[in-house]
């Protein structure tokens, strides 16, 4: 039986990152430009989590990014 692939063989080493204070519109644009559905989120240089397409859709549906 062939050895199964490891996570390290599939992981993306470079991925788009967005700042926690950036707008949802900016996140959408970055996702579209980089063809991804998840962005890493940072405060300063510290990675603190991720934001997904579903998170953004929920935010827009609840008008979180509109003034």
C-alpha cells in the first residue's frame, strides 16, 4: 500500500493576510484577487485567526461594514 500524503505536502506556505481593522470590502477584494476563500488575520505582525467567505457574508448580511 502506498504511503499516505502528509499535511505538510498540501499546506500553502504563502497565503494572503489581512489586518483586523481592514474592511470587509477589502477582504472580499483580496480573496478575489488571490482566488482563496480564507484569509489569515493579524494584529500588527501577530497572526490571530482566520476569516472565511462565510464570515464575510454573515458580516455583510448583518450590515457590519456599512455606515
